[in-house]
């Protein structure tokens, strides 16, 4: 079954689809290839993918199949509302280029205080985590678990000053527990969901064990659908 993991609302004007007709470039240090309009972006994305690979491998996450990363001004799904996605059927990440994330009202969705270049890098980490989670799990897993890890690792990859802004805005003054996470929070307050995810994940004594619990379903989130 094809699933598309989508990151964050944003409004923008789109260019024509043919603007995506750039060749793929294989990254030297990961199972990723990049489609982008300039070599600087390709090298930057490959570097992020390589660093993410090291981090994810340490957590017990790995890729079985190669993935493609497309930096595009035209997303395949909900192009008027989102800034990034991961298509499971094609093993393809799509992320808006940095210039589409700056100079527009609401450009950063639920992270309006984040610098556009930092946001771009963090979107790659977020969507890469979906790809690694999906391929490592090998079976359908819960949306809450997917987004918990994606947001935790996205915030973990941020510079401390940027992450502190998000945590300050969330204003969470107590230990975070799994019962704090639900679909309503994810849908209506994703920045708070992200802050809760990072705080909970960073407090775990053995993050690799936590990831294993997410993968095999022994770490359960309450679901409104149950």
C-alpha cells in the first residue's frame, strides 16, 4: 500500500511541473540520490543524508532500498499546503527548495520562527526518518509512531538555539508521557507534538531500545481510531 508522509502546512505559488526535469546524482556516502537544479544543493543534501545515515544506523534504522530526494517547487500531493513529503511506493522524498521557504507569510508553517536554511535542512531529516522507519519496520506502523520519531529527530538535528525557541513556545513544564500523544495534537498543534516528541525521546536512557519499541509496536500510543 502506498503511503505519503507529508510535512507541515505552507502556502506558496507553484511553478510548472517541467521545472523538475533535472538529472539524478547519486550520493557517495548513503543510499540516496538527489535531483536538484545546482551542484551546491546536491552536495548539501548528500551531506545531510550521510550524517542522517550515521545517526539513524546508530538507532537501529537502515535502508534496504535506495531512495531518491527531489528538491522541487512542485510537490505531488497537496501542493498548496505542504513543504515536504515521502512517497513510500516510489521511495522518493520531495522537499521545497530553500528559496520557496523564505519571504512568504506563513512560509514555515508551524515553525515560523525558524530560519529558512535551517528549516530546509530539518525537513530533509524529518522525511529521511520516515523513509528509514518505513524500510526498517517492514510492515505498516502507526502514524503517531512515525511522526513521533520524525519530529524528535528533526528537532534533535537543529542548532540548540533554534530548538530552544520551539521548546519555549510549547511551554512544557512537566515530564512527557506516551499518553500525551494523539492524532488531535498532531493535526492541530504539530509544533507542540514535535516539542513533546523531542523531550520524551531525549529523556530515554536507551534511544535504540525506544526505536525498537516503535518499530515492533511494543511502544504503544493511544489512538482515537482504536
